[in-house]
C-alpha cells in the first residue's frame, strides 16, 4: 500500500481507509470501517495544512469576463500579450487577510489576464 497518496482505499472492498491509532503498539494504522483490513502507515503525517503555498494572487477563471458590460473598462491600459489598448478591470481580495486588494485587467481583444502594471509586485 503506497502511503504517498493522500487518500487510501481498502484492497479488499475498495472503501475508504481511515487513520487509526493502535495505542498498544504505538503505531498509526489505516483501517477499513467495512471489513477487517488494516495496515501500518509508513508516514506518520495524516493531514497537512500548508497556509503559505500561494505566493502571489491569481486572477481565477476569467473566461468571457472581457464581454461583461457591467464591469468598468480602462481604455489606456496596454495588454502585455497582444499590445492592444483597452481592458476590463476588477479588484479581488487576496486569499489571506494580510494581503492587499489586487487590481486585475482582462484584455478586451485577446482575453489575457494580468495585474496592474503600475503596482510593483
């Protein structure tokens, strides 16, 4: 049973395996709740919550945003991809509360998403 996968499945009944502590032997087991299958985990880490994996904010899904007539437009912004003028603008709060608001641009011609070129990153 490979422990490098994040979700483990029973080899007998294909149900999800859950981490369980064997307090007598002081080991971590993965055990099936439907049958008696269990195996000793090789990695003691059951869950990892990495809060700082996002180093810079991303624009997310921007498909057809440049066609939204309700969003503000800036005719003076130059697209770094196709070098045409004009972009839809919107702001987004960062994923962490200590990050600032980010101004995103979506090119009206090619749909390329980019951040405010006047703000240092």
